[in-house]
């Protein structure tokens, strides 16, 4: 009986973690906003990071979302890589 409850909880958790964000363009825009906010926060906390990022070949920002229930662990996230020189995202 306990194992059934654990499995039902795990299934419920996994089903609620399914993204309802919509199409890919919406997901990309949401990721870009997350990147812009993260970079802005980084520069506020560590102003010298701006020069390091500008001198680098590129940078990447990732958002890792996960859940842990007993022995079940899920993880998913999104991220964006940016070429520092062209300011473009490689495909």
C-alpha cells in the first residue's frame, strides 16, 4: 500500500512538472529574459565580471529546475549560450 502511495505521488509530481509555456518562441523569449536578468544581477554583484564576459568567446546561462521526492529526483532546465562578439545565440 505504501509503495502505491509513493508511486501515485511521483506520478502526480511528474505530471505537474510538464511545461505549459506554449510554443518554442515563447519558451525562447522567457529564456532570454531570464538570461538578461541573470547577467544584470551578476554585474551588480561582481562588476569585474562584465569585462571578463566581454573578453570571452562567449557565455551561457542556465536555469536548472528540479524536484526531489524520497528516492525520485527530476531535473530539467533551460539555457542560452551567447557569442560575445556577435551577440548571437548559436543554433
